[in-house]
């Protein structure tokens, strides 16, 4: 159609021109032909005029005859008319008057035409065409076409006259007109036919052209929309035609490659591969429509989906020079006939998605690992009761090998025991209906292997994205060990609570004992030597008071309220001394076996309390063998590289001395074993045991940063193992006795107990001291403030009303920083010598104390 268009246009033009030829003949061709005919006739008439002039005006010596004969003129004019078949001849005078005419009626007329005077009279011939009607036959007048030529007759540059020759060109003109008219008719008919055909073709062409233009418009609109869609696609996209020339390169492609569309459009020879691969090579778009062999030659990880090729691979783009994960598709572009006209490729940077997927996979693997490693049995169910997942701990808890054995099944489809089904379903209905947000239950469960466990089951609802309940999550926790530890903690709290009670009682009792001991010693000191009977009675009172003091110390030791006087002790000597007493008191049917491997091992302890441990454990051992048996006592050392749970205590890493007392008696029942360290708990008959023995042992061991472990089998015997920290490179320590000082000094004595104030004021005064005393701490501060430099020593109680001993010490120290101070207290658990020094005291006295202890402390304070 496009090739035919120029030919069609030329045909239309030719046909149009042919159709317009008659009009052209009339308007342009005939006048032109007539003008040519006139010019040709003019030449003839000029020749005739020349002939007439020579005939009518003969030359004489190169000049015309000026006055010719009239008759000669008439004859010559008629002769010319006949000879040349002229329509008429006229002879004009220079004035324009007709001198002679073949038409007599015109003689003497004067011509008025301007050309005669402007041209002819000046020697220029002039011709004109005229159509005249001759009436030779009145019935049929005849049209005659004439060429009237005016020929000037000149003589020496002067006009003699002019000759008008009327030449008849009717026949000649008629022949030419007929020829032109016949040709015009032929050409008109022909051109009309051609024009008709051309118009019909034009109509068809117009319809086809309109359709083509409409199709082109639609196609252009579609292409424009396509390119707009491609341009704004989020994926990097480009299009090539069948010659491999880039025809589209969108914004995303510019961003990915750093190459603008102006630099890429129209390029071929794989130029589009350079920003991706760094070289000119086939891309996925070039593999569209290719065979599998050609495809695998360049790509190894491409798969087809119909005619579309898809790949995913890591690449290093030229822009940025970093490894990027790309996902791409390439598809053919087809025309309306299904013919491939090009191809399109879209590339997507999936690095973030790939990294997110890898991170998600890592997190998923981590969560799975956590789920499998946590010491809890976990499962979760859907709303229909089917198991959706769980860990291996849950599977093993109920006798399965892996979670695959219960996922996708419900409780009725699994080999649970009926009681297990009931346990697993407990409360799930209430959770799924939203009645409970959390449900916790506890149960003693017998495992498939026969062991018993205490299980804590917690269940919560699972929520979907709309926060609707979609299932239930269950977590089983083995709390067997925790319950055992909780039970031990309760027992320990019981012991500590009794110790607290004992401490409160001991405070008041110690104050009483201090007065009893002090006054008794004062009475003895004041009696003469011959009053021996009174001394004997006072000795008994003092002995009873000392026994009461020892009892209080045992009670406080049991409750860990006090620490006895500790020093480096060789434990083997304590065990040896206790064995003498045990052998003497044990029945004859008890066999002793002793193994003291750690003879030189030393620990920091109260020797009396260690002796008490060995005696209590040994006595309990032979009491457990009424029919006789073997009592074994061993002593060795062991070392722990990390913290250890021994019995109910957790001890630090390090070296320990282990004292083991073992019997072959009846053993301890399992239900009794957790209670043996409780105070007043005893399995002996009434009156044969107080129930404090093992409690006291437990308190002593704990107070020495040690631990006690019990192993007992009913019918086979019981073994107690005591662990005490070993002290390296220490020697046994001894302390010399201290006598009462005999020097004087001024002492301020403060205590809210009136009997103690009176007692120690008298005692100090007997030794030469001057004493100022007070039972009111506020009054004592006033006395001291009046003359702070008058005192050599301050002795104060700790617990007093309104103002305690610590506040009194601070006030004294504020006024005299270097004054010696002794702090007394019946609460040995509240304060130690180190903490007493921290608050400003030079020494600490624990009630009840005797004269020797009292004066030793006074001596140490005054020596500071």
C-alpha cells in the first residue's frame, strides 16, 4: 500500500490534468495556437505588403515614387486581393484616412485605433485577429476569421501611408480548432475514465488509509501504553527486536546498571550485557526460542514455564562491584499473526529478600534448635485438637521416639494411656473458648520407664494474625528437683526461724546470766578463805550458770546465730579425743573401724563444736545398732574444681576435709530422711532423745561454711559425710590467760540493765578504777559532753532504748576520736569484732562474760 501511494497520486494528477484539458485548450492552448497562426499570417501579409509597396510605389534611385497613379493603385490592390485570396485591402493615408478600400463604403473613413498612431505610423507592423460576419447570402450570413495586418509604407523614415491586408484564416483556424477539440474530447473521455477509476481507487485507498491510520493510531497507543508500562515497571526491564537492537530500557534498568536509556537505545551486538556481565555475551533474552542445548551452553540454572525462561543466580554487577542476587524472566513478543518480533527480559534484585530468607532460615533453625534443647516438653495443637508440632522432649516424655509420630494426629489416634489423654486435654477446651488465658496444673506422673516425675503443665492460647484463638500451646516442666530443693529450703527456713527465736530468748537470758556470774564471782572474791563452805556453794551456782551459758551457745549455734571462738584446728586430734569417749560409752557389741588418712589436715573452727559433731554422729550411729554392728569413722581430703551441691548446701570450689561416720544399722526410711535435720524431730522412743542432735550438727557445719551429706539404705545402714574447708599452712593457736589489771583510770560504764551497772561498777572500783555509770544513754552523753577529756575508757551496751550503743559511740568519737571504747552485746549474731571496729569500738564483749574475759578486754582497750 505504501509503495502504491506515489503511483496512485501521479495517476490522480494525470487524470485530473486530462480532465481539465478542454478547459485548458479553451483558456490557454487555443489562444496560443491562434497567436501562432496570426504571427505566421503576419509574415505572409508583410511579404504581400512589401510586394504591393514595390508595385504601387516603384523605386527611382532608391526612393519610392511619392505620388502614384490612383488607377494603378486600384489595379494593384485588386490584383493582390485575387492573387492572395484576400478578404480586403485598404490603403491609409498618413493621417489615418482610408485612401482606398476594396470595400468602397469605407473610403475616406478615418481610423481611430491608437495602435495606428503609436506603432504603425512609426514604422512598426501590427496584426490583430477579428471575426467578421459577411452577408453574401442574407439568408445565411457567414462567420469569417480574419487576420488584419497593418503594414506601414515608409520612405526615408517617413510614412507614406499604410496598407491593411485582411487575410482569411477561417479554414486554417477551423482545421486547428477541430484538431484541438477532437484531441480534447479524446483526452477528456480518457481522463474521465482514468479519473473515475482513480477516484474509485482513491475511495478504496481512503478507506484503507483510514483503517490503516486507525490501526496505526491504536498500535501507537498500545505501544505507548506498553512502553509506559515498561518504563514504570519496578523490575529492571528492557526489550530487543529481532535484530537484537534495544528498543526499550526502563528507569529501573537505568538505576540497576547506571546506564541511561539514551546511551542504550538502538544498541545491538549484546551491548546490553556489558553492565550486567562486564562483556558482550548472550543474555537470557537471547535464549528465548532457542533449543535446550543452546540454553544450557550459557545458563545452567534456568527453567522454562511455557515460552518463558526463569533464572535466579548471584552476580557481580559492574555498578558497585558487589555480589547481587538477581531473579529474571525472559519471554517472546509476538505480533497478531503469532510471529516473534522481539523479546523482553525483566530483572529483579532479590538480594534483600534472599538475605531475609537466609536470615529467616537461620532464625528458624535456631528456634528449632532452641526448641529441641530447652529442658521442657513443648507441644502445640490446632483448634481441632490435632498436634501441629512439638519437640523431642515431649515425644520422649510420653514414650515416642520423635515428633513426627504425633504431628497431624489427635490424642485418640495416639497410643496414650487414658489417664495421659485426660491429663493432656485438661483445660484445653476452656482455653480454646477464651475462658482462660493461662492454665497451670501440677501432677505426679509415672513415666513409661517406671520413674516418677513431678510435672508442671502450663497452657496458653495460640493467636493468629487477627488475634483470634487458633490453637493451644502446652509446656511441661520437670519440677522434681525443684520441689526437692524447695522442700530442703522449707526445712532450712524452719531451722533458721527457730534460731531467730533462740536468739531473742538468748539476749535476755545472757543478760541474766551475766548478772548471776558476775555477782557470784564478786561474792567469792569477797569471802575469806576460812569460809570454805560458802565458796563450795558459790562454786555450784557458778557451775550451773556456766552450764546455762553453754546451753544458750548450743541453741544459738543450732540456729547459726553466733560464731564461737575459732582458730586453726587439727581435726584428727579432735576425732581421736572423741573416739576415747565413744569407745567408753558404746556397748561392747559395737566394733570400731578408724581410718584417719588426713592426720595433718587443718580447718578454721571452734574445737568444742567439732567435738560435739563427732560425739553426736557417733552416738546416733551406735544407737542405730542395738544388736551390734560396725561403726566406721574416716578422715580424708577432697578437692572440687567448681561449686558443688552437697546435701542441701552449695559450697565453693576448693580443698575440703571429709569426715565420714558410717554404721551398719537399720538405716533411715525414705519418707523420714527429709526431716532428720528438723529440730525436735526424732525417731527414738519418748525420753530417749531430744531431737536436737542432728539439728545442732547441721547448724555447726553450715556455720563453718561446710555441708553435710546423708546416704542411707533401709536394712543396710547410714553414712554421714561432713565437708569442712581445709586451711593451708596454718598452726594451732593458743591464747595465754589474762589477769585483772591493777592500774587506775576513769571509766564511763553505760548499760540499761541496772544489776549489770551496779555489778561492774563495784568490780572495776575494787581494781582501782574510778567509774561513772548510767542506765540512760542520753544522760551518759551529757556526762561525757561536760568533760570529754576526763575519761580514759568508755564501756557501753549495744541494745538500749531511744539511743543505742552505735549512736553513743559516734557521739563520743565526734568529741574524742582516740578514746578507747568497748562495746558489749547479748546479740552475737548482730555484730562481729570487725564490724564493731568499723563503727568505732576498740573491742567487743559477748554476753554473758566472766571476770577474766571482762578484764582482758579492758586491758586490750587501754593498751591501744
